[in-house]
């Protein structure tokens, strides 16, 4: 699991609301039993259509979802995320699946999930993972974290090749930003804001960003707020998708 803590926002006494998406009724019942004393489980569903309707109605803080869910257009968990985003933009999605295949992980992460854990996860690690994604942090099972990093790195390499960017000569890059793409958007950010943006997009907590950059947590929060405003994004999840789509994480 990630080493992220989740003390930020700990003063909020409101219980996190959770929805569960899985086509196995017995599994859903077991998760509800495990989480019921710590979270408010506000809904459950077994297929794509039912899940989208349930999320639209309940707008949970966190959606636990399997990647293989019947119905819809066959897109499973990724389809649910994409179809629910407009109706419930503040919901964070955490994949909880028996599968650890690269295809399944990649599909839901690209769709916007903040994390992916397997069903072998312990109760306390699942509780911790829900708290983390509820606050916008990324979380992955240990064996998947390396793959996700490799996936982002491969995406960056592919984007560079497709755009004709030459890593050795630096052609098509902007000397002020150090990036080969999207320099106009990045030029809105100060050098410090770009540093903060990249670390947050990689899943670091505000406290970890502060330690890495030798600044206060309050300063990190200020920079993060300015980054979101300048890029016209609403939250950390959108920032992660923005950076991933542009291969700059």
C-alpha cells in the first residue's frame, strides 16, 4: 500500500459515504459488513446501468467497484466511471477486483479511478485506502504500483514519439517549461507551482510534497489551489487525469 497518511481534513467529523459495485451479491454483503461500522454505505449495484443510476442518485464520496461488471456496452468498471462522472463529479473511484491484469488496471485508471486494489486486501488496508481516495490521494496494491508507474512512463514515451519530440535535441520543447507538450497551459504556472502540480499528480500527499520541497503544508495548499484555478480544474482527481492525459507525470 502507499505510505500516504490521511490526517489532512481529519477534523471533518462527517462519515464518508461509500457505494459498492460488484455482480456477486455475497461479496457485496461481506464488504458492507466489513465497512458498516466505519462508513455510511449508501448504495450497491450489480451491473453497469444500475450502478450509474445508483451513483447518480446517491452521489457517494467513494465508489468501490469491480472492473468486470455486466451490462452497458461491455466496458465494466471503466464504463461506469465515465458515465457517472458528469452526474457525480466529486465521487472518487477505487477499483476492488480479483484481477491484476495490466489491461484491467489501465482501463479504470485511464477512465479516472484514483486507485486499484485486489480482493486479497486486508480489512484495515481497505479502510485506509477508502480514506485516502476520499481525500483525493492515489492508492494501489504493492504489486500494481510498479506497473502503474511503468504505464505512465510508457505513455510519456509514446506521446513524445508521436509528436516528433526528440529527447536528445529537445526540439519542439519550450525552454521556459522544460516540457515538450502543452507549454501554453504550463506557462500559466510558476516554476514552484509546476513542481507542486507534478508531485500531487503522482499521488504525493500535501505533507509529502512539503517535505520534498522544504516548504510548509499551508504553502503547498496555496500552490495547489492556484494550480487548480489556473488550469480550470475542480479537484485532485481532475488534476491527476489532466497530467496523465498530457503524459507529464
